[in-house]
C-alpha cells in the first residue's frame, strides 16, 4: 500500500502533470532537482519525474537525452513538461538502483564483483559513453551514482544536467566563426528529433522508421531549431564566460574565493597567491564540472577548452572503483584531489603532457617533486595486467593519450575468458542506499586511502590568503 504524500511538493501544483501521473514517493534529490517515483495513469507504467530547478541544467538534459534516445544504455526520456516561469519536469524511465549500490553491495560479499560481471558492467558503460561521444556530447559528470541500473541488469547513463554538445564553435573556445548547420550535422551519428515543447516520446517518430516525408519535415524543423539552440547555447556560453559559473559543484579551484578556503578542511596546509589581473580567460566551457573524485586533472587546473576526454578520465576512475571497490582518488578538496593524483601518477610536467604548462592554474599550483609515485599498479592490487592496462589508458595526464570508447570496446580484454556475463546474470542489489558515497561529503566514511597525511609527501608549504582571492603554492 503506497503511503499518502505530503501535498506541499511543488510538483502537486502542476495540473498538467497530476492529470497524467500519480506521484508515489520522492526518491532523491540532486543539486538542481527533485526526483519522484510516479505511476502513469493511462497504463500503470512506473516512471521517474525529475523536477529540475535550474534552466540551464534542464535544457542540457533534455537536449542530450533527445539526441541519445535510441541508445539502450542511456536513460529514456518519455516526455517533458516545461512552461514559461515553471521548472521543467522530465518524465524518465524509472531505474531502481545504480552502480554505486552494486559496488557497495559487492563489498559485503566475498570476492567482490566477478570478472565476468565487471566486464559486462564496463561494456554497458562504454556503450553509453560511446553513444554520447559519437554525438559530440560530453557528459561531464560520470560517476557510479549517475549510472542507473534496471532490475534486470541494464545499466543506463543518467543525469545529463551538466552535459554539453561540443559543436565546433563551442569546442574552439574563442573561435566565433559561424559553422554551417549542415557541417555540424555531418559529424553526428544521426539527426536528433526536433526539440519541441511537451512532446510525448511515443508520439515522436522513431529514427529509422520514418517515412520520407516525415524525415524531410523533421530535418527542416531540426535545422530551424538547431539555429535557435545554437543561439541559446551561445548565450549560455557567454554567461559561463562572464561568471565562470559553477554549474553543478560547489568547490572549484578555477572559481575559488576566500569562502572556498574557509570551507576547506585542509586550509592550513597550503597557500595560494591570486594571479594579478583577475580572470582573463576567453574559452566557452567552465572548468567547474563533475563530482570531484572523478574530475580530470585538466579541469582541476582550470581548463576551459577541454573535450570529450574529461569523460574518459572519469571512466578510468569508475573502472578502477569497480575493480577494487574503493574510489581511486577520494579527494576532500580540489587541492587534495590534485595532490592524490600527483601522488599516484607523478608530477605533471611537459614531458608527460606537452603544453600542460598552458593550463590556467598550472603556474599557481605547484607541487614538490614526487620521487617515487605510488603508481596505478599499486592502486589495483591483485588485478590482471589487462585490467590495469585499461585503467592506465584512461587515467593518464595527456588527454590525447586517453583511449577512446571505441578502442576500449574493441579491446581483447572483453573477448577473453572469463567472458562478459549476460546482463540477465548480473547481480543487481535489491535496495539503493540513499547515502551517496561518491559525494566528497562521504569522505569521513572512507578509510582506505589515507587522508591529510598524504600532504606530508609534498614537502613544506606556507599559508597565505590575499584580498583578491587565493592561489595555491606547495613548495
Ligand atoms: N530515472 C531515474 N530513476 C530512478 N531514480 C532516479 C532517476 N533519475 C534520478 N534518480 C535519482 O534521483 C536522485 C537525483 O537525481 P540526479 O542525480 O539526476 O539529480 P541532479 O540534481 O542532477 O544530481 P547531482 O546533484 O548529482 O548533479 C538520485 O538519487 C538519482 O539516483
């Protein structure tokens, strides 16, 4: 018997929604959203209603999910409600659990996740990310909690609120040249359906099943709307540039303020000297994306012209966690995050990544030389050389050296014994614990990877703050 709901939730004031859905319970909330489990009145289908309180986040999620709607490893957007001056409500397929619950559950069992299972989980994640990257969509917030899992073991990428479509103009950062619309479509896998108000996905034509007239109409409508979207996206990019907005996470080096320092548990461990002249960056993206533990080093160093490769770094961290059942780099602050990475991979120098010194914060954050980096091998004890190799090909400094999803999908690891288990044989936990271990707030529960004492390895450092903000200098 379902519990009666408090009627105070704002979603109950939306007549167009309660006319079609019975809201059953609130299942969670994120930085910008509340998510409810609901029943579609017409056919009893259980769905997730995601009420998104941020315009940009809603726009990005809808746009990305529409483009990816044929991918079996991306959550399905059934329809959405969005009227002026109201929050968008996305109607998504409901998935009861996620990969962080799988990992948590495996910790309780002897032997963790079996190799055949690891391979199937990885393949599903790779398929989902591959679909994104083929469409030039960078997810920017890949983590186990955003990889939802159905009761029958199908894994689906979710939470596209930070996703961006890397059209050429946005990709180049300061390149304002107009790219012909046709050219943009040229490198996309397929033409996505038009972005229309309040569509029902089931009434939208399916890619590949359209008759010709429909296809032409869709294409024309798409081209028209793409121009509109590009204009809107350009406006968002401008807003990003002006404020270097934190679009999803609160602690970020590149946008640091004195108050960030105040919140930092390690504030007595470093000093930061703000660059003179303020922020003069002109790129189109913000560096402040993704949950810290999975955030690529180029983002931590303030890059704003990064690419799809930031997702590949996150993938490496996720694979490592699937293999060891512990997060690879559980930083408690952005500085600690970088420190942990450097402690394992060694110092970031031009030798390992030519041009890294051009990263916006490269010169303001320097670490003492790490003579004997821990190495990824040591972080993955008892794992096979092939498994270690996969993580190493993703968790590497130079984004250009990171293996693409396509390369990994063709890796021999997935064709060798033990073969990936069928999806139906995957162990799916019965419950999803609401406590999100991926969040940096979960640090206190984590006891496997050392803590503040890691900073002992970095040598002496001084503490200073300045009136204009802070910068960090390990010496
Ligand atoms: N389709 C779904 N089915 C079931 N639960 C979902 C679904 N989508 C989201 N949730 C749950 O709702 C909660 C919030 O969702 P989500 O992470 O997408 O919101 P968000 O505001 O974008 O989050 P974040 O703060 O991580 O960026 C999470 O616990 C998530 O697992």
